[in-house]
C-alpha cells in the first residue's frame, strides 16, 4: 500500500527562510546604532502639562552628537530589560498563573460546556468575542490587559477546531480594532484631543462609523482563516506547533466538576476585580499582576495542593520565556535612539517632510509620519504627547481640521501595534500564545495592508467632510 508522503512545511519549501525572531530584532538594533552615526543629533524642549511630557513646537535644535558604540549596542539590551521590567515580569507571572489554571483543567471543561450548548453554532463565538474586546479597546483603551485573556481565547479556538493563531487573533485583533477606533479611548484620543485643543471625544459619530468598518473587515478576515484551518489543519500557520499538541476536542475534556466551578468562579471574580481596578482605582500592570497571583494561588492550592500549584506556576513561566525576554530586546531599540540623541531628529524630519506635500495629500503624509513614529514610540499617550504639539499647528498651516490630525494619529498609532516588534504588548501576547513573531507576521500582514487602505480612505473622506 502506497503511503502519501507528508507535504513539506511551507518554510521548508521556500528558498528564503524567515530569520529567527531574535535575529530580526538584533538587525533592527544594529540599524538603530547606524542611525546614531548617520543622523545629526537634535532635541526638542519639553514641558509637563497635566501630567504629560509635551514637545514644545519650534524648539528643535542641534545638540552634541552621541553615537552609540559597539559595546553600547549590547548595553542597550539590559537597559531595555530594565525599562520593560514591569511588563516582562507581568508576562512571567501571569504566564505562571495560567500554567496553574490550565493544570486544573477548569477552562477546558468550561469550554466543553459552551461547545455543548452552542453545538454547531460555535463559529458565532468568534465575532461575539471580537466585538466584546473591541468595545473594551475603544472605551478603556484595553491593550496590554488583553494578554491575560489570550490563553482563554486559544483554548476556546482549539475546542472549536481552530488553532492557536485564531485564538490569539480573536482577542488581540478585536481589542486592537477598538483601540484604533478609539471613540472613548482616554489614553490615545483623549490625550491627543487635549493637546490639539479640540473638544474631548468630539467626532464620535465619524469615529464609530469607521470603527465598525474596521471591525467587520477584521472579523471576516479572522473567520476566513479559521474556517480554512478547520477544513484542513495543515493550512494552519502554526501547524508545526499544533501537531505536537494533543487534539483538544470535547471528547478529551474531563467532566465538569465542583472544583472546576470553584476555579472558574475565582478566575471570573478576579478578572472582574481587575476591570474595576482599572476603571476605579487606576490599576496597571503591578496591581494586575498581584491580583492574578492571588487568583492562581487560591485556585491552585484549593484544588491541587501547595506543591503541585508551585510546580505548575514555574512550568507556566517557563513556557513564556521566549517572548518575555524579547520585550526587553524590542525596548532596546528606543533606548539606542534616545541615547544617540536622534529620536527627535527622526520626528522633526518626518514632520517637515509632510509640510512639503500638497494639501490634498498632506493628511496621508501625516498618517505615514504617525505610522513610522509608532515604531520608535509604541506608547499611545507618549506618541500623542510627542507628535500632536507638532501636528496640530501643522494642520492649521495646511488648512486641515485639527480633528483630522487626531484621526491620523490614532490610526497610525493603534493599528501598527499589531505588527511592529517594538510593541511590547504584541510581543507579550505572542509569548503567552507561544507563537513566533515571524509566524504572526505571515498571518497579519495582509490584514494590515487592508487596514492601511481603509485608514487612508477614512482620512481623505474626513478632509472632504470637514470633520470637526
């Protein structure tokens, strides 16, 4: 009997092999070092305004050059680790907590109950889940906070016959679309509008309409991929990861027990507390990490005992080492540009280039500037504080509404967070999901191209309509 020879993985058939994720980051670090030698050093003056450090327009000046040497390239990495310490330890500890939760089997058994309830209509959970996370992104600016939900999304996706890529996408892309739509996002639109001196959360109707278009397109993109994977698992971009896992189907889950119910009650209660903490008490990574440690230890010790709980915590932390450390490597890029005193030079040069464009294309130029700036300044509020003092008066000079300049900022900031390796929360959720960056890039680049086209169209229409 002739056996069919297994088809080679796409990466093995291709002449070009995608470099290792860390190799990509090291290449970008080297480019950043070269920029400190080739670009003139310069700085803007900055001042504190309502707790934000704001660039003062018209204050850019040349300063003494400070190129980063060979040793400085490698010094930037521990500095990056130091700068990203909060999120790195957040990844390690939350990864450890989910190692405990996974070991209890509660989520898998709970998902089994959902599958039994929804039956053949399980696919509707993709748009439902993405919508919920998009609303969170649009209202409370949920970004890093999505990391804690990625393992649940992956377990749900696998139970429905999809893969880890689908599970990560329904959580992260859902939140990203809402974050970019930003109708009530205080960290991006709120900060940018305050600096641009336009009414807070004005333009809500137009932002909501554009957000809905982005959301529908993104849901269709993810569902199309998910259905391909379900029909043929070899189509999965993470097939090499999935094939080593035991197939998670309803038949393999253990019976839902009182212990499982206890774990889920603790988990849901803890997540609810975290949401309240974000809204009411200003919680961020440190408080969220502490809360999750309590959740994990309580759920684990009660259901599995002390020793097994801490063994599961360590195993969970080990599983996310690859991605946790890469957050520090990515942050090192910004460290090099700051130490080399060229980050302001990049921003200044980009803003000047926009001023040379025809008025009809200037808004696209502003958008491109924001796209590029977000590579160097992945923080939404930080980017707003850096670029909006420049872009708002530039919009006045070009005859463009300041509201449109804010739109260019929010689309340039929010969408690129899902593709640029300098985005700490992108690298964090990939770490939790166990998905290499290059695999994610292959999945998301087409969607990102669609997003750019939609954003350009939305900006041009905003200019025509005179959105204020």
